[in-house]
C-alpha cells in the first residue's frame, strides 16, 4: 500500500470519528433540551457568533406563557467536546427585555447575547401566534 493510500485511509477514519463525536454531541444537547421543557412549555434555541471568527454560541431559553424565562442553557466552544452549561443570566427576565437589549449581560461575549436575543424572538413570535416564525 502506498503512502498516499494510507494517508487517505487515515483521513477517512479521522473524518468518520469526527462525525460520530458530533452526532454524540447533538444527542447530548437534545437530552439537555428535553430537560429544559420540564421548566417551561416554550423552548427555543438561538445561534450567535460566526463559525470561523470566535466560534458560535447556542442559547436555549425556556419561557412560560407570560414570556418570563424560567431556565436557560448555553452551548459554546470550539470543539465537539463542548457541553451545555446552565445560564442563569436571563432567568426571571422577560423575553421582551432580552430582545430590546435591556438585559444584555456584559460579562458574556456578544455572541451569547446575540443567541439569547434570537431565541427570545422565536419565543415571542410563538406566543403571539405568528406562523411565519419571524
């Protein structure tokens, strides 16, 4: 077997391993999302940041029918080993405050604030009965 063939086999194995680990990460995040639904009936995920410029942040908000955030989680990191963490910064606040920027958390990167705002906008559109999701 030539060196080039070995290189392609190794690359194929590493790629398959990366796909498997990304799949496992998605399963774990889905499990975390399921536990969020126990806190409140309206759950939405927002994405903030850029893929290759500082990474992305995923914020999941769980809000009650009056639009008050009951629980939130944050998934942020550069690798497939990132895990969701509790995000108490928005707990107890109105989704309208998050959208307007009145509840922006200065100790977090801008991508987290952006992701929380996107999630809050989705919840607000659901609560208002907007079928378009915008």
